[in-house]
C-alpha cells in the first residue's frame, strides 16, 4: 500500500513497517510532520517502525527536526543514507533530539535490507 503526502511518499512494507521517502527539494517543517502524524493517527493503533529513505535531497526546518519521530506509536526509526551530506544532517538532528529529551530508538544504515531486518524486531 502506498500513501502520497504533499512532502513524501509512504509505503507500507509489512503490517508494522513503513518506508517514507521525502520528495526532492522539500523542507521538512512542522506542517510536514503534522501531515504525517495525521496519517499515522488514521492508520495505526499499534506500534510501528519507520524506514526513512534519504535517496532524495531535502532539508529540515528547526520545528520539523524537533517534532519528527515524536508520534507515540513510532517505536523505531531506521535512517537509510547513501549520501554523506544527508547523513550528517540526520545525525545532527538526532543529537539535537537527544539533548532535548525527544530522542527515539534509531539507527543509521547504508543497506536497505539490514534496515528492514532491524525494524522487524519491534
């Protein structure tokens, strides 16, 4: 199942694993995070894992960085980065979230299959 949002495409990989691919050139801001949260509220009543596929170039606003990954049912996040610049940005966001006590169970991957396997242990 695929879901088209204004900022990304979300694909359901299994009952409790989803893959989000942000659109090329977008800025993930508070509105983007709220749009995704509405989808999770509609789709989920059980915990899920999210694979963020960083294959496209995109950026984050401060509010987007602060609020992403805060959905109460999102228990694990795998970040798939094959681009060093995107990986640095994502690692910076995760470190900021740790400092503000909004961290979540996350890991970085360069191999999609390994990321999905890690997410399957929810």
